[in-house]
């Protein structure tokens, strides 16, 4: 008997108590020590994504996190970060209010009244013990579990500066009435035990709390796109049960049930319109500004808004299966995952804190051995502890991911995972499917040639009136173009040939030339030439006759999307080579390619041969991105180095892709690559700043060339810089053609 191995299950945990990237690394290591568990912890989202064997108890995961000194709970909803933001803001403002007079009086000797230092002690006591409490608490928790984090450095730096100052006040002569204290950007030097550093303790605390507040606020702002997606869905729905509308919670709606959508209401879930006609505003879900006209048989997406008529919709997907839920999962997966560059930063952070503690001890010992005073040695050691805090390192990748993927969701671009960002950088060639990607996938009229003496409007009026009674795609295209108000009588359909009818008492024939010939009607030379020319371009052409005389020919084809040429231009501007891939004949493919500016065409390819075409390009040295929308594109999307699926297409294509373009606009393919590259560039810029800052700052501090308070300000500002740099991605705009 063969045992089928079950795939691992995915568990999301909300992690509380993390204050820096090293905390996230500690939780991740604890979880990964469990048998069969693979965990990834994201500091910015405060989430742990864990793969566990089937049936693995979640309580074991929670216990492991708790044992590491943090809080954990299974994720059931998007966490509310408002409390974190409020707490960080309150601590910062209290710290700033109390620190300002301490720093001012310490920096300006003229303001130092006789007992100023004792007043500074009273104010600093509140800042160091109350406002800086999160740093001390985190350091204590990690120390109890034998670990050290960035907060350990902060707590030690602030604590040493404060305690040294208290010692100087009580035993070093700094408490004397009338004592004066000079301030400089560089350390005070070898002044003995009478120097106090209250301004360092409170200044570092205030700057760090400012960084933490901006961190928390940026995380909330960056996660706004996901929260907006989750909030789009309707909360309740009017279900038809036994012919009566019953308002029930959305969770009670089942697949196959019929529900009503009144004007102004959100469509409760994905479904198909059974009755009614209206225009549906899809802007909230797809970003598309023009409402879509829908009627019986049309598919609608949950979260869109019914703008006019009442609709009766049959639910096809509910709950976690809806397009809206899938979009939210894609965004969340991208934001909680880790790119390779972030994993590098995590590994560096894991060893950074112990190394810095060692450097601080060596600095202290070195200054003392060299004969310097204790305050000079302590000043240098504190500066090392403060300047070394690599908070910016922990924020560099996750904040950029949060903002970049959130901005993508606003534009209708969904990134499946952060590793996709690295793929976009390497892409050299973009293969585009024709039908549904470059073209609309729908037939429409592309040319109308009337017979001499016949007006175009009259040709369309008569042909459109007859075709309006047919369900054939060609007929629908002609009827839509004509929008004829004339009524047809005695309508008949000649299978495979065309249609006939009587319009305003005039017999009309529309169809292939053979149908006209059956009615004894011949095409004049000019119409026969026009028909042959259009057919040579791969178009479908019908002839029309009225009252026994040919009145014109109408050409119908799958038309190029109006934005396709601009999309190709944008791809070329990104340094990419576009290639058209289609199963159509070479003549049709070449005509479409010429319209949009593509020179490389691979035509007459069977669906199963698309993968081989992609593989041939890769074998030739190209790094290939594939853009498609159909089920037959799914294998090629998966085979390409980067797969981009049109969200208007099949679920199989979306599942096989790396990036999903919610709308059917091909310009978003270029925008997706540009945004991904911009996000990756932001991450690299952030990491460079964080690394360069620490590498340059630690030697300066160790050699006594950096005042601890200035070090604290610089360290906090580096975090603010990283956050601000990441938030610039919110302003990403699609490039002009």
C-alpha cells in the first residue's frame, strides 16, 4: 500500500514584543529548531510565516515563541497597529518635553543656574526609566534567555550614561552648587569624574523614540493597501431564498445562491449576472476608472460597486476563494516573505550585537589601559554602543517591501513574493502572448468599405439591424459598431454563411460572398478587391447587400488594445526586448506586431509549444519574462524566469505567475517591472546606508571622536532616513510613454 505524503501546512503567527531585527532573528531561530518546522519572521509586519508538518499543533509554535521572551498568537485578522503607534508617539513626546530643558541647559553654559544639574537628574530619571522602559524591558528579556539585541546596546548605552552621571553627582564633585559644564560636538575629553552625561542619556532616548514612532507609523501607512483590500468586501448580502430577499452576513452566503445587488451597493462576492443590466465600477479592485457594462451572463467580482440598475447575481466563489481574497493573500505573502538581500541582513544582525558588545568592552579597557580617565573611557564605550545600533539595518528591506508592494496593489500590480524583485533586475526579454494581452480578445469592426453611392452610415444601419438578431461573435461586433435602431423582420440564419432579414421593407443579406451568390448577387470589382485585401491581413470579412444589390463589405478582427503600443514603448525604455508569441498564422501575427512596434515574432505555435519557445530563448542567453492570460499560457508562465499574468485571464495563468496585473492593460507589465526594480533599488540603497553608517561610526566612537549624544541622534536619524527613503515608493508613478 502506497502512502501519499501530505504537503506541509502554512501557519501565520502574530508576534508581539519585537523591537528590532535581531528580535525577529531570535524568534526565527527558536521556531526553526522545532522538528519539521520552517519559519520566516518579518520584523516590519510583526508576522511569522511557518510551514509545519500536517497536524502540527499551533500551541507548540506559540510556546516556542513565548519561551524566547515574546508573545505569539495565530493570525485571524489584520493586526491593528494603532495602539503601537499611539504608545510610541506618547513616549516620544513625553521624552522630548522632558529632554529639551536638560539638553538646553547642558549645552549652553550661560543657562546653567546654580543647581541645574540636580534638576537635570530629576527630569532625566523619568526619561530613562519611564520613556526608555521598552528598551530596558527588551534587553532584560533577552538577557534572561542568554541573548542580546539592538535594544541591549540602547539600554546599556543609556543606562551607563545615566548611572555614570549619578555617580559623578554623588561622588565625583559634579553635584557642587555652581558647577559649570561645557558642551562640544566632540567628547569632553579627560576632565575627570566631574563630567555628567544626562543630556546623552535623554537625547539618545528621545532620538530613538522618534525613530520608533516613525517606524510604527510607516509600517501602518505601508500596510494600508492590504487593509484597504481586506475592507473592500461587503459585510452583508441580500440573498434570495424561497423567492424572498433575506439580509444575511456575508459568511452565510454559499456557492450557487442567488443574491441581489441594488444601485450603490457592493457586489457581495464573485458571481455571474442572472438578471438585470447595470454598470459596475471596478476602480476599488482593479484601479480601472471606467465602469463596465454588465448584463445576464457577465461575470462580476466581489468588492466592485453597482452604479445603476438592480442585479441578480449567482455566487460562483465565496470566502477565501474570491478574487479579492486572492489579491489580499498575494499582497500579504509578498509583504511577509523575505528577499535574499534581507536574509543577508538578518545573518549580519545575528552576529552584529555580540561583536559590538565586544568592541565596547575593548574600547573601555583600551582607554583605561592607556591612562585616560574613567569618564573618557566610559564616554567612548557609550558612543560605541549607541552608534552601533543597526536599527536601520533591520528596517532596510521590510519597509521597502511593505511600501513597494502596497503601492503595486494600488496600481493593480500584485507581487507574489519578494524573491520576484531579484528576478526583475535580470530580465532581458519580454515574451507577450497576443490574444487577450496585446489584443482585446474580442471581435470588432476594423474597416468599412461601402459601394459607390452608398453612405457608410446606411451600410452599417442595414447590416447592423440584421446582425443584431444573431449571437455570432462577428454579428455582435457589427451590431455593436452600427448601434442601429432599425427593426428586422423575417430574420433567418444561414449556418456558416451569414444572415438575412427585412429592414424597413428592404430585404438585406449579410455574410460570405457565397451567401450573396445564392441570392443572385455579385460583388463589384472594387468591393471584391477590398474583401480580398482584408482577408490577406487575416481579417474576417462579410459582404452586405440590400434589395438585390451589393452595398459594401465590413471587416472584423480581434483588435489591438489602445494601450499596447505604449506598453511596448515602455518595455523598450526599460532596456527590454519584446517578442510576440501567438498561435495565429505568420501574416496575422506580423500585422499585429507592426501595429504595436514589435519586430520579433514567434507565430503558429501550438499551446504546448509555448514552453519550448520560451526555453529556446533562455537557451540563447536571454532572461525571459512571459506575459499571458490564458490557461494555455500557464506552463509558459511557470517556465519563464519571470511570469506576469493578466488578472482578467484564467486562474491557472494567475497561479503560475510571479506578478499579477489586475487589469487587462499591458502597460502595467512595464510598470510592474519598473516598480519591482525601483523597490529593489530602494532596498539596496537602504542597506548601503545602514552598513556604511555603522562601519564609519564605530571607529570614530572607539577613538573618542564622537559625542555619545550626537551618535544617538545620528543612529536614530539613520532609521528615519531608511523609513523616509522607503516611503518615497508611495510616490511611484507609471512612466510616460
